[in-house]
């Protein structure tokens, strides 16, 4: 039985209940994070919590939790739930009001909810063992504040469903200028002539923690050139390698886009080097 946290109390997840007037339920008015952990060790805890705080500030939810408060919660949930391969879901909504009204209510306490769920073992830097991904493409129809990790994910869900219904694992998104933004639940990278390239951070994409760690470990190592710049979909379709990154997937190689092979259709050498560096450094953040 999974143990969850809700507003100061630990309990079996089946007992966790919120008000139907909670603004997270009514409006998707909240912020969330998912922190991966393996054998009790979290990946990217500090940047995940920093992004959580930035998201809360961006939407005006006041919660006076420190990084140590979040660490205590996460470590307690890991202990309560077996310290295996766990994703730790952290969710803060604006809270429950006495009525449904669009404007922010005053003097209500945020709802803080957290639980764990089993995730796959960490990916390994091995071409013969890594899971490869097939993706679809479509125009990005979400809102203009994708840098905020909001719980209102219907736009992302619809884009993911688009790929899923085509038998694919993800959907790459492009804007009105035919430029890559990200995927429905991942950031995206391409490799051209040995250089790793990803779109720069702006309101069109989430500042992914795996993205952040990967760029940092690559730059620290220095052997693989890295660029953050505008990426056209023509470049995506002609790239030598394409990757998607997320906390659960880490650095995932894409071998097919809209049914067509990426590069030679095989997992690339630059992916192997990048995943090796990521695996070695991911617990340092």
C-alpha cells in the first residue's frame, strides 16, 4: 500500500481526499514536480525544487516551504515506500475556496499533496539495451506560458494522445515558424555533425531538469560541442540523431519520426557518450 502526504499528514493513498472546491481540481490552478529516485538517491532534487518555487511565484501561490522542508518530505516518502526506483510526485494547488470564482481567493491555504510511484530502472549507456522511441510531429497548440510547470496539462495530454493513437511514444511540437519547441512531455535535442543542439529556453518550452543536467555535464566534459539555438523542423528531419529527455527517460534516442528513420535508423555514438556522462553525473545535482 502506497503512503502519500496531504496537508501535513502521511496516510495510505486511498485515504487521501481533497475538496471538490479545490482550485487544483476546478481550474488546474497549481504547480507540480516529479523527482526521480533510485535506491533512495534523488536525481536533480535541488533544481527540481528551485523550479517548483519559481513556478509557485509565477502564478502567485504563497507557500513558505524551504528546500529542507521538501527534502524531509521526499526522504520520508522514499522511506515509507520502500526506497526502490521511485518517482516522487509533488503537487501544490492554490487551495480550496468556498465557491467557484476565477479570481484568486484571499486567506486560503495551499493544498500540498505528494506520493510516490514505481519507475523503471535507470537507463544504461548501452546501445543494445536502451529503449528507442518513435515519435509523431504536430504544430504546438498549447498556451504561451509553457515555461511554467502547471498542473493544467490538457494541451500536453492532447498532443501526447496524437502520437499515441499513431502507435508512437511521443509527439514533437513545432511553432508557427516551423521551429522545434519541445515534445508533449519531454525536451528535445538533435545532433548534427557531432554537435548537440537544443532550442533555447523561452515561454514555448519547459526548462527541463534533465535538460539542465545534461547540458551542464556535456559542457563540463567539453568534448562534445553544445548549442542552444533555434532549431527548424527541416533540421530535425535531417539530423544525424534526435533525443528526447525527461526525468524518467533521461536521454532517450529517437529512431523514427512520422515513420521515417532518423539518420541511419540506429542509436548513435553521440547518444552513447552523452548518456554515459549523464549517468556518471546525475546524482551530483
